[in-house]
C-alpha cells in the first residue's frame, strides 16, 4: 500500500478529521499552497480537539476490536435472520460467512431500491443504495454489476451498516421497519398490475 486514508467517523471518532498514511519515500505534491504545516503538504492549523478525539476513538476501537467483532457478527446474524423470516425473499450479496461483520448488501426482489430508500428514510432507517463513497447516487452499484448481479436483484440492492454501539433491540426495531417497508412496496407493486 502506497497511501491509505482513514476517516475518524468510521470508528466512532469525530466527523471532519482523518489521517493520510504514506509509505516512506513516496513523493506527494500538495493540493493546496500556503503554509508549511504537515511537512508543507497542506496549509492550515490542525484542529487539535478533533485530532485528540480521533486518537481516543482509535485507542478505544483497538482495545475492543475482538469484542466488537463478536458483537457485530451476532447483530448481523440477528438482523439478517429477522429479515429472512419476515421479508422473504431477501438475497445477501456476498458470503454468508467471512464477509465484513458490520456491512451487509441485501437485495429485496420486487422492490425498486430508490423507492425502498425513500420509504426507509421516512421510517427512520439510515441506509444507502451503494457504497459510502457513492452515497447520494441512485445508480445501481458498479461493484454489484462487476459481480455479475443483474436485473431485479441489482435494482433492489441496499447497503446496511451496523455498529457495535447498537443494542439488539435497536437492530430488531430497524429490521422490523425494513420488513414493513418491503411488504408495503411489494404489495403496492402487485396492486399496480
């Protein structure tokens, strides 16, 4: 890896701060000119409270890494199990085991992703139709397309993220709201024909 960017909010740190890790002897040109801060790579004063917040969040995350992984696997199984029991058919786009414990990409055949996204937003469930780096896009995921996922499965795909700070009850409530929205959209689809 030559360069790696890290955003603090991805591990419960403050928004607005990140880090750039650069392999030794890698030459970088500054994008902005003006100051000699950060080895003349970026002008401006570092936001000390955000830096400290990021460091503390990273420290906490590393101390609880294994416990968080175990909890996330449990929450993931609980979430997916509820949806499979109450919103079937549900297709997991990825492996049942061995995937990231905090992230699920699910397809809900019979539901258009954009309609489901709006319905879930109104129901208080935060999710997206693509990766975090493509948030706001209503286009089908290019990653899923590269996995040769097509048609209704591609056009009904949603991404959900879990946090170790969530309780089982919160995950159950989110899954219940998702199942209700899926059922309503599928019912509306049937009635439209």
